[in-house]
C-alpha cells in the first residue's frame, strides 16, 4: 500500500488562497479528522479545520475526491485555506503528526501515471503547460497534455501489430510457396504507412522543441559595431553597457523576452576580430564565437558605410542569418539600421519574426526523449524491406523493435530512471 502524501499545490509564499492536496489511502480519514467528515464527493463545502486536540487551524473550503475519480486515481482531499505562512506551517505540523508524508516534486503526477490517469507524453505535456510563458507554448503544451501524441503512437503501434501478425502467419506456413510472399506483401503497406507518419512527425520535432525551449539569437560582429545598442533595443531594456570605447562587452550577456509570440533569448557578445589585443579579449571572442555557433539564429552586425562584410565575419554566417548594417544614422545608408530610429528597429523586428516562424512552430514531439524514440522506431523500419527479403523472421524482429520504442514513448514500458527524470522536473504539489 502506498503512503499518503500531502503538499501545497498553489505555489510558495503568501497568497489570498492556498490549496493543499492530500492523496492516498488515508486521505479520507485525514479529511474527517480535520473537518469532521469527508462530505459529499466532488462538492465544495465550508469547513473549520482543527487539529487533533480540537484547536482551530483555519477555516476555508474542503473537497473530497474518492478514487479512482481523482487526479491521481487515489482517494484525494483538497483544502482551500488562507494563504498565510502561519497557516501553512501549522497545517504541515498537523498533517505530519497524523503520519502523512510531504510529497516530493511530481509525486502526484507520478501516481496519476502509475494509476493510468495519464501516459508519459501527457505528463510531459503537463510539465510544459506548467512552464508555458507564451501563447505558442500554451497551445503546444495543451496538445501534448490532451493525449494527441499518445493517440498517434497507439495508432502506429496498432498498424505494426497488424503487420507483425501477417509476418507471423508467413512463418507458420513455411512450406507453402506463395503464402509467405503474399502475406509479406500485405504487411509492407502497413509498415510503409507507419514509416511515413514517423518521418513526418520527426520533421516537425526540432521546430516544436524550439517552441518549448525558446529560440536563441546571437548578435555577432566586430568591436564597436553597435551590437549592445541593438541588443538593448530588442530586449527593450538597458541590459548591456553602451560606450564609444571598443571592447566594452567581454562576457556573453543574455536576456529572455517574448517576441511576436515566441520565447527568445538574445545574446549580446564581445566584438570579434582576427587579431585580439590581449588574452582577455581573445577569451571574450572565444565565448562570442561559441555562443554564435550554438545559437539558432545569428544577427551579423557590421557598420553601414564600411564596405562589404569581411570574409572572417561571413565565415560565421549560416542559412537564414540576418545581416544588420548598423549605425545608419551616421552613414546615411537608407536600408541600414539605427538604434535611434524606431522605423528601422521595427523593420528588423519583422525580419526576425519571419525567421522565428520558420524556426519554431507547434508540434507534438516536443521533447528530445520523444523525438529520440520516434527516430529509433523509424531507423528500425527503414531496414524492414531488406529484412523480409532475407527472411520473414527478420522482418518481424524489426517491427517488434519499432513497436517497443513506441511503447516506451507512451510509457507502456518505462524504466525507473526515465520516470525519475521526467517527474522530478515537476514542482512540488503537482
């Protein structure tokens, strides 16, 4: 029998209302001890919460969710009390005195998974939902939490099981000359359909992951090219020091903002040149180059009126990067950019928006774990046709391997370390 656990589900600190969740076989007894009874299932009631000696702890609302009709699938009680630190401290003392254990991060969601209330893709969607900062992240997280990827994975697995049954029949009739070939032909379209679906899903995975994690944009260019001024305008804050002296920026300065619905981390970097004047500058250049190489997009800054981009700066350019001709207020270059000109800032912002829409778009396989398992299943099926030409048994093995990866995707098969990694990222109380 699992222990009964409790936690504050509404976040830490003072608040108008604090929600406390209790889950496990002793939840009903605890609620009756605190409030006099469990009350009607799924109905809020006004209660006075008292300790074992009858002393008042607080007054508020209580709800009773007998399992399995609850978030965790177990008996669950919830208390909505005043959100003071004193009430939280006193209630914690009372609950631990009744033998109820404090819940760890993700403990309630882990129990929900164990009791079949959600699969792993829904749990990951819930984690993303709790972390969502933008409308795109919210949309993607809700799709994951609603079970859309699980439904697809179950459909793919069903097709593979059907194909496997066809191949097993071929193995059962080894002496019939035409039967194995006919059965293998019936299995092949099923496998091809799954392979196409997996490939399509994988194609959107990188863009979906950027929605979940955000897009990183590095600002790169030579010293005194207006990078920090550009950075400050894009993040709408004076985060980086701006000076006419070269080499003001040495470390990578980062700021995360929402831009056109996307979560974006802008990186202001040290000025890059071929011949650094000191070891400190060389270190800063190394950090700048590393940040630029790891970023999803680069803004390559070079003063307008200074000629073409030098070759060393061009060498860092990748497809889709944006060249920003800075300081147009000094050169008079019409298509340049100036941090003092709102119109040129808006023009650059729209250029960035177009690239953001290319780089990040909502999808279902938003985590590296999900994309990795889909990729592994696809790799197995890529060898299917060659396998069945050699022997139906080999084709069956490739299908079993792919189906197992899909079972791992939804959590039908779930190693403890994978579960720990997923649920430990949750907050306490969820």
